[in-house]
C-alpha cells in the first residue's frame, strides 16, 4: 500500500522523534480546520498522561474560535499545566505531519510558556 505525502512525512517525523526521545514523553499535536488537540503520551507505557483541546469546556467559553493561533497558545498552556500536574516536565515535540508554523508553533510556544521543556 502506498502512502501519500502527508503520511510519509508523519512517519518520518515520528521515526526521528523515537530516536531522539531518550525515554521522554511525546507532546503530540493534531490540527483540524476548526480545532486543535494536544496530548502528552508515554510511548513506553502506551498511555496518555495529559490532554487538552479547544473543545474543553473552560476553553470553549473563553475563546472566540478554536481555529486560530490564540486558541492554540491557550491549548499549549493548558496541556503544559496538566502535564506538570501529572509529573511530566520534559517532553519531545511531535508535530506529526504539520509544518512547524502558525497554529502548531503557537501551541509549542504556549506549552513552553506553561513550563514544559523541549
């Protein structure tokens, strides 16, 4: 089965992240046209340690839309807060198939501002 360009890019990024992780958890990002989602994943244990998205109730009321950089920055801060509460301070950033630009970059900056190291 042939993979399209975005699937190949996602596989390439995840392969590089696995080699560079050194036991750290992974901050994974999914971006849709209307929302943005972030998860801190422990690949060794195969479980999600913390998650946040623009669909969370406290963010939904505060944000005008879930599809802009301001919303992504708020999601980054919230996932950082939840990850630190779960005992995770150091992560590796998994941008998936998305370029590190716009909303993805805003989420990363918000997570750094929230206290995560990557």
